[in-house]
C-alpha cells in the first residue's frame, strides 16, 4: 500500500536532506518553499504550485522536476518519480492544456519533429557499423556517412 502524502509528512521526510545540505545550512525550508520553485507537499500541493508558474511565465511547454538533489537516497528519488508520474503529471498536462491560450501551438514531440523534417520519407536511422569506430568518438553511426569523416573534439590546454 502506498503511503498517503500530506504536506506535514512530505516536509518531515524532506527537511533533514534540506537542512544537512551544505548550501542550505542555516536556511529555513519554509522560506525556500515560499520564495523559490522548491515544492514540498502533497501531490495536490505540487500541482497547485506548478500551475502558478503558468501565471508567471505564460504558456510554457516543458517542466523539469529535479527529484534527485540534496543527496536524496535513490529509493526516495524513485518514489518521487512514481508520484510525479502517477498523480501529478497527468493532472498538470490536463490542466495546462485547458488553460493554454488558443494561439499557443502544441509542444513539439519527437514524432512531430521527425515528421516535419522527413515528411512521409523514411527517417535517417543510426545503424552501428562494425569496425568503424566506437560510434561516439569515431566515425558517424549513420551508414550513409562518409567513413573518412572523424569526430572532432576540442583540445584542452
């Protein structure tokens, strides 16, 4: 059974990580929550605060959630990812779409970008070629690339 997240429980679980993180020592968690995008609380409180960002920044198309900072253990970060994916993000998508001004286009997706570039043609596909480099620092992983073209990296001095 999943733990029920209330504001008090979320703050109780997060406070030790905040207070012990060197950059925040001597700071109050509540002050950072009030004055920055830092959001700690129930899923509904996270939804409510993120929706205020749209008021300040307009119709934006991408939202980044940093859930692995402040030395959170991996299991805690993964728990937050699960909550975001199951309870927060679906509601945010629906709410932000409903609030979006009619003239604002849909956010680009991988499929829409591929379609815009290639239309109905087959998109270019990376296909590793044996013995042509490591596909990262060697030659291009595209079979239709000139094998004599090498990757160039900056020289550090």
